[in-house]
C-alpha cells in the first residue's frame, strides 16, 4: 500500500504553478498526489506532468462531473455528451501520465431527482462504463467508481451496490473505490465494505469523519487497514481532507472550514498517522 494526498486539501484547481506542493511530499513518505478533473480541457496536462516528473510523485485523478455532464440522463443526446467527456477524461489522464481515474463518475455531485434509482439509469451507466473499456485499454487507465453519501448522490451509496455495478460492467479496468468519509455515513461496517469489494477495490480515499486530521475523529482506521491487508490491497491510501483555505479557488474546501487545520497538517500529519498504523497493523 502506498500513501498519497489529494489536492483538495489545498485547492480544487491544481496547475503547474502549484508544483511547490509536490516538492515536499516525498520527505513525508507520500508517493502520490491526486488532482481534481472537472473539465479535462481546462488542465495544462503537459505542464502538470512535468511538475510530477520533477518531484518523482505519481499522479492520480479524481473526476467530478460538471453539471450537465450526466451519463444517467434520460436524454440520449446528453448521455452521448457524457461519453465524450469521459473519454476525454481518460485521454487526459494518459497525457498526465496517470493510470488511475477515480471519482463519482456516474452523475454530477448533487444530481438528486428526489426519487429512487431506476432500472434504465442502472442500464445506461453499465453501458457507459462498458463503452469506455476500449479507451481504458488503449491508454492503460483503470477507473475506480466512487460511491458517495446520500446528500451527494442517489445512484451509488454503498460498496455492495458498487460491487454489483462492477460485476455487471465486467471489464477488468472498471473497479470501485471506498471513501471512508462517505462510507462512515452509508456502511454498517467499513471493514466489511472493504471485504465486499475485494479485488474490485482499486483505490481508497482515506478521510476522517469530518474530513479533518486522520485519527482525530471516530473512523476506525486500524480495523480498515486490517481488512485492506486481508484482501491484499496494494493501491493507494489517498488522504482526502478538505482544509480551510482563504484561496477562492478552494470552493469545496470552504465547506470544511476549520482555521486550525492547514493543508500541510492534513497531508503530513495524516501520512505520519498512516505510517504508524501500518507498522502496528498486520
Ligand atoms: C470526491 O472524491 C468526493 O469524495 C466528493 O465527496 C467531493 O465532493
Ligand atoms: Mn472521495
């Protein structure tokens, strides 16, 4: 297992000008850094790739679909547009040198029609991720579909739903991920959720129940780590915290405002906490 940290602790708009963040990661045992992807065309992929290479840090991507880009829209034209968008996300991952594309990529965050998921929506999403298979193979990118909590989506909330979804798509590059912040709300047991996903688990957002410092809240990280070891998980423990920031680009972070927690605290204290846990857990 490797440790990484998401750009969300600092900013929602990472660019080459933020490359100073990458320079200090390795000395704290962080090997990966995850960047957000809203509009792939807006990223300077070549510049970002240069910055990662210079710091010897691996890039992973968290895609958040913009409003209007919706693979489960009832409008076939909108679904087609979503397919082009997702193909572009995969291509941009390849340009960035990233091999892992995670996130709630089945619908925009906050798309909540006020009813349960329909069979048509389930079918459209399966078809979409099957249709992405060729692009994933061509670019050597794996996708990790992220269930999120009920305030952010009605479509996929639990590991068990994600496991059924992956099995229906049945493509080796299409798997799922767990975000312990969301799972803390939706799962009866996060270790059991890890075991439910087994080898479908391609990525992990490791996050305290309030998105703050790991170990400062009530998520049971020791038991989660044991479960990850039991399924031979060898992906990232990607720290996803949202620190308070006065930077207007940190729109999501504003939700998690806490003046006592800096991005560096989230990253470096989080990494130290996980390293210690990894030494203690077998
Ligand atoms: C993205 O990884 C995530 O967890 C979302 O809740 C962000 O809005
Ligand atoms: Mn997440």
